[in-house]
C-alpha cells in the first residue's frame, strides 16, 4: 500500500477483495432463501425436487401420476405470454397449482410442464406467478 498526501492508496486487487468480502458477508447476514437457484452450464436456473416446498413436491408427484388435482385449472394450457420459458407451440405447456399455506386463492406458486401430461419433457417451478422460473431436476 502506498501512502500519498491524501492518505493510503489501495491496489485494485485490494479493492476487489474488499468488495467481494463485503458482498459475501451481506449475503450471509441476510440468510439463505428456502429454494436456492443453481445455474446450469447453459445459464438456466434449476431447483431439485427435494428443494421444492413440501406442497411443490406433492404437486410434482401428482403431475407424474396424472392426478388427481385440487383445482379445476390444473392441467390447463399455459400460454407462456411472459416468454420466460423456451418457445414452443401453443398447447405444449400445462400449469399446475402449488398450494400456498394461508392463501385464500390458488396463490402465486405454480409448476409448468411441457410435453406429454404424464411424462413431461421438462417442468419448471415459479414462486412469483410467472415472473421467474427454475427448471426442476431430479
């Protein structure tokens, strides 16, 4: 570290280390979210089935079994109007409710699956009513 008339001058490396350490400390102090996103090599966020909330694990199991579903809208076509999921033909995606404890309606949590109903090619979880998705991995 050099000393100048204005005070100590930190190297770029020291500034970067300080910034990274501060960011890590801030994250540690704010806690870890219940469902953590992981980045796949292609950049898409993923979540393991075991990391889904209990209600999400149950909904995923019902999807794989073909039902029964709690809500009439479960299994209906999802239009992907938000364009958060890969572009596919209309009717490819179907949505399912993940119940939210204490909610008077269907809540904001959903699982959206693409492909055949009982053997979907891919399923995605959203906890924020389609604002973001994480691909469900086994």
